[in-house]
């Protein structure tokens, strides 16, 4: 990639990640709202946010404020949405507002996703480590609510 192409990719990454952040606002979860987009060949082929499965009540927490065990993460919702579509995620990029957990990392690997751009580091790093072991490029982009985003790490 030339420097110009790299800059273009960086700008696109920031925009898609901002869109994922807006998409997270759809989530009914109170504890944490996460949004994800899957982009392939410059097309958004899927989207997701954390929440209960289709047909369930839009409440993520139980009476004690704990997240219900059947809440799907944003990445899992985006990936499984593709399973119901005519598309496929092979070679795609996943944009997600928080770094994937290990359960989602497994799905990301098996879905053929090649790149993961995320907006903030999740408390556990084992998901990212698994992705890196599978040869998936991971990129942390910190986007302030206002101002110019900056690249924090590019392993
Ligand atoms: Zn997850």
C-alpha cells in the first residue's frame, strides 16, 4: 500500500468505527452498549449491537442488574446476521466499538474475517490474542467524541 492508500484506509477505518459507535446506540443494554459493522469490498454487509435474540424482550439485564446469559454480543449478532443473508464474510473487516471477547474471537476466525478495527480495549485481552494467533490484523483506533482520532497501536 502506498502512503496515500494507507491514509485513505485510515480515514475509512475512522468513519466506519464512528458508524459502529452510532449503531451501538440501538442497544437496549444499560451496562454497556456495543456496536459492530462488517465491511467487505467497501460495502457494509452486516451490522449488530449487543442484545437478546430475535423475539425476546429487549431487556439485557436481570432484576439484579446482571447481564442475562442469552444476550448476544454485537460481533455475534453481526456475524450470525450474515448466516441468514446471501452474503458471506470471507476476507471482510469487522469494526467494533470494544475489543472482542474470546467467544466472539472464535466466531470472527471461523467467519473468515481478516481484519478487526476496534475502538476501546475490553478488560480481557484473550480475545485479541486469539485473533492475533489466527493471523487476523487487529487495530485499535481511539476516536474522541470530538476531534481527530489517533492510532494507538498497530501490531
Ligand atoms: Zn463477545
